């Protein structure tokens, strides 16, 4: 169903390029974009712009909308209007992994046990993008950028800082991403949680895989995280913007602080404040 919404939401020529001007830089395995599928794009846009200082630029097509969210002059995400449904569904964020060839990446994901959810489609300014679901049914995007990938360096405040996959079958699911996307799977030695796994490519960690307890309330899925300058101040704005705090600010790995908030449509996003250098690879 996400695929049908994506294809009907906006004209291909209206998607912005990831880089202007274009660069030859490509970083396979890096998460380079995110879309949120929601039943109320206006409410979601108001929340994230108020919370993170992003700006919005709506693109209209008939009765559907796609809203571009930018951090300064840099587009970072999109909001996709879901098809009408009799069932109330929470908003869901989907991060997009950089790949050299989107169609080949979809085929590799399917061969590894995943499912094609939205086939690769060409958006000329942005590139070829698709959505697959992994072996646990968690959706993740694939993007072959035509304008190059964002620089592989320290994320600025307001940019995606991390992507965390919560999984009931952490090792199995991590191995799926290794097979489908070429990630190296490693145990996380930064904390005492020896069962936390890291997905790396190009010598950089790209994402984490955290095991979930086996309980009726546990649901696998990706959590995208944004870097913020002051996590307490950011979280304090959540309620006034119609959202809620899921995880209050707390210490995390590498001298950071972490929180999770939910927007008015039920979409969740992580917030990260680094008290030191924001790029772990640059640490001595």
C-alpha cells in the first residue's frame, strides 16, 4: 500500500535533487533520505518544522500532497499523504539507503528473503527509488541518487544522525542487510550491551540493530534519529506541538544524549545530542 501512495503522490519532476549542484560522490550503505507516510501531512509538517526548525514546501497533485522538509536550504525528508482508510494508522518513517543500482538492490533484497513493496521508479531530479520490506516485514527505502549522495561527514544539527532497527531476530535480520546491501555486521563494543549490532559500510557505521524482547507488544521497525543542539529544549516543545515524549532524554553511547518523540499522527523519531564530536569515526 505504501508503494501505491508513493507512486500517486507527486509528479516525478517535482522531486528535488539531493545535491545542488550535483556531485559525483556516492556512498553505498549510507542513509541519505527519509519519507514519512501519514494520514495528515499538514499536522506532521507543523510538528517537525516547529520541533526541528525545518521548513516546508508542499507539492500538490490533484487530491494528494507531498511536502518537502528542508534543513536550511538542504532538503532532508518528505511527507507522503497516505490513501484514505477506514482504519486509523500511525505515521511511519522510512529511511532510504544509498545504492549503486536500485533495481539490482531490490533483486538482491528479494533473493535474501525480503519483499518488493514499491518497485524502483525514476524521479529524474532525485534518482531511482524503491521500497522493500526486510525478513521481519520492516520497510526500508532504496535510493540511487542522480545528483550524488550527501557528504559522508559529520551531520549538522537538523540532519539525520542515525538509524536504529529494533528487531525480534536481531542477528538474522542484520545478516539479511549484510547479504542484500553489503553491510559488515559487528557487535557494538561502545557500550555494555553486547547484543547490540552495528551495520557498517565504507569503514563507517551506518545503523544499529537492537534486539527487542519477545512480547506481544514488541514490533520490529526502523527509528530514524535527528541531531539536535539541545535535546532538553527540543523535547520540551513536543507537547505544545501536539506530540508526546516516548523516551525522555537519557545518556547514550559516545557522550551523547538520546530521546524519542511521537508526532500528532503517531510517527516516531529519535533525537540525538552529542556533547562531544558528532562523528564517532573522527574520535581518537
